[in-house]
């Protein structure tokens, strides 16, 4: 059974380049350092694209958590705009909880883990 036909925009051309062993190791090390395949690294470099690391699983999870915090803050803002009688104790409790979550998230992103541990 033949493989499915690729879309017109898919890569269809292969090129060959000659590298010394030292060049191959150097490029491979750089690609590995930012978690890209050798081919992706060379392709991005040749096209002048940014050579940044792919986000780690930890950072993706942190991003989701940050998104949830953003939603919570938006809900608090809407709550304060809609109601004149604020439950100040409840509001302060939510703000303190969000602050603690942000501190934990920051510690995780810089590799410090849970600041309370």
C-alpha cells in the first residue's frame, strides 16, 4: 500500500551537504541543546529563523496554569465591576490564593520547585 500523497506545501526536496566530523558534532550539539532535530536546526538556521528551544513539558503545564490564573483574575475583575457590596474577606482570600499560585509557578519556571517545600 502506497503512502498518502503529501500536500503541495510539504517538503519534497532533499539536499546533501558535506560536513566534517567536527562540524557535524558541533551542529548536532547545538541542535540537541535547544531540543531540535538536526534537520530542523539546519533548516531554521538557513532560513534565518529564530533558534529557540521548543517549550518543555514543564513550561507547557505552567503556561496552562498561568492561563487558569488569568481566567480567575478576569472573573474577580468582572465580579468587582458588577457588585457594589463586595465580600472583602472572600475577595482577599481569592487574591492571596492567586498570589501563592503565581509564586509557585514562578519558582517552577526557574527550576526552584515549590517555594513552600
